[in-house]
């Protein structure tokens, strides 16, 4: 059974930083490209960032470009998202998922950015 557990969220002031982690199990984590996703209150699920299976390729959506950094440690089956210069618009539940199937995203972690 695929399990993905995100952690590291919390309440932070605008301009602050957080580092999210996501541990995967039940699948060959190191062979899958991964996404960080988020869902803001009252809005749909959206992709935030992408990383290839090896970690050699990363992609960011425009709203987070230059502020967020995605990385992974395949030896630890762990995906990371370093979030800097946080803005109130970043407030959302954050999830990780295989790039091929967002329905496997599992439990998320809540990020709240106060102005």
C-alpha cells in the first residue's frame, strides 16, 4: 500500500520560512518523479513543484518560483520543500504525490502564513 506522510507545516509570519518533509513507503520511491501539491481554502488542488526521480530536474510554478526549493533523499524515501519568503497567499494544505497519480497524495500538512 502506497503511503505518503507530509509534515513540517505550521503558523508563520509573512516573510518567514518553513521546511516541509514527506516520507513515502509501499512503493519504489526512488524510481518515481514527485510533486508537491497544495490546496488553499475554498480552492482546487494545484501543483507547486516537480522533481525527477533522480533529483536532477526540478520545475516550479510561477507563484513560488525563486522562493521554494524542492529536493529529495532517495536513501531516506523523503521529499522536501524549502519555503522561503512566505506570503499569505501560500496558506494551504500541502501534499506530496507521485507525478503520475495525484490521488495517492495521502495526508497533508497545513501551512498558515499570517500577514
